[in-house]
């Protein structure tokens, strides 16, 4: 096997290992309609302390609306912020298993049906709509658990990078689970917003 073929094979194996397309699919038109309905009720919270990033929580700790405010919308992650390479933690730890109540204001939307179907298949933590604004990136970081993604709005320049593998997830109703336990980031190199439904998955294992 020549060097190029060997590199391509390793890249494919890495993508298969860290980006798992699931055997479930949703109606992209209904997802976009639901997104519009949610945004009419509650706009994206851009006061979370991360530039060009915003979120709307779709579930919460039962009876506790404070569980989806401020730092609790973000949650703990680890990053290497400077040339020293030393890892540091950011934000607050979250008990994802307590997030079992769908937010009442959004129960009339298609997202409730999506949530119910996903809950039958996965043990979910927080479920959020995440906005990545145009021409922006997240930090290089790792999370406590894998994440489930359903792209709702995207563009060819919206890419997720896990370790050294870059992959674009299309907005066609497909569901992906990504290995966020590894160092990764997401960037939006396009000129339109990237919006994904993102869920913390507590019972998913990568090889």
C-alpha cells in the first residue's frame, strides 16, 4: 500500500471510529419548522461568555428552570489554552442524568417527538439547540461524554474536527454520535448560521 492510500485508510478508520451515523432519521422540514417556533418563543442566549456561540435548552431538571441558565447551559469541559500544553477545566460540572423534563414551552413542537424517540434509544442528558455563528470556531477542548448531533442548518464550511479528522455532517435529518471525549472543535467557515440539535449521551461507548 502506498503512503497516500495508507493515510486515506487511516483517515477513514478514524472517521468511522469517531463519527457514528445512526440508524434513525427525522424530517428535516419539521426540524426547521420547530426551530423557527422555538426561536419565536425564546431567542438564542448569547450571554454565555463564549463568543459566537449560543444555546437554547430543550430539557431541564424537573421543576428547576435555573438548571438551564448561565453556566449550566454550557457545562464543564477541558482545554489547553496556551503554549504550555497544560490542561485546565472550565465551567461547572453537570449531573446530566437529572435532565429528564422537556421544557413545557416547547412541548407543542416537533422537538418533543424527536426527544421522545431519542429517549427510547439512548440515555440522554441535556438536549440543546446550539448556534455557531458564521466565520467562527470553538476552542480545542474535550467533553465528559459523547454527543448526539442532528444538524438543522449548516453549510459546506461547517466542519467538526475530532483529533485530526475533519467531517461535515449534512442537514438532511440524519443523526450522528460524535466522540467528544477526545479533543475536538467545531468551526463554521460559511456565511450562514450553523444550528444543531445536540444531546449529551450517557450510555454510548466508542471502541
